[in-house]
């Protein structure tokens, strides 16, 4: 897609100038649960709208067909309902 940029961010969330992007961005967070939790919190502190943030939980998938329960977080089956969730859902799924 023309004009789209992607990047890999680890510890640099506070340095990203989200306000200069004029709302033309999404953030996808992938990693271990503690990192995802604190990255999400940090993004919120930076003023990023929760609707702009997505989190991926594919690491929990085993059978991928809803049978083994390995991916289950509360009542959510990551393999069937995700594995990518909007932050508004994911913030409550982080185990
Ligand atoms: S990976 Fe087995 S139920 Fe989701």
C-alpha cells in the first residue's frame, strides 16, 4: 500500500511521534504477555486511541480448531476468536 510504513518497536514506544501521524496508523503488538500488557499501557499513556491498537496471541495456539483448550483465556478461544484482538478486548485477555 502506497504511503504505508511498518516498523519493529521494542523499547521505543515513548519515542514514537504518534501525534504527527494524523491518525493514519495502527499498532500491532506481538510478544510475551507481560510485554504486551505493558506495551499496551504505555501506548495508552502516549495518547494512542485503544481502537488503533491490536494484539496478537498466536503463541497460545496448539490444535487451532477449538478442541484442546490450550489457547483458552477465560471464555475466549484464541484459535477461534482471534488470534488478533483489538486492544479494547485484548487488555482483558492478558494472562
Ligand atoms: S488451540 Fe486448541 S482449542 Fe484453541
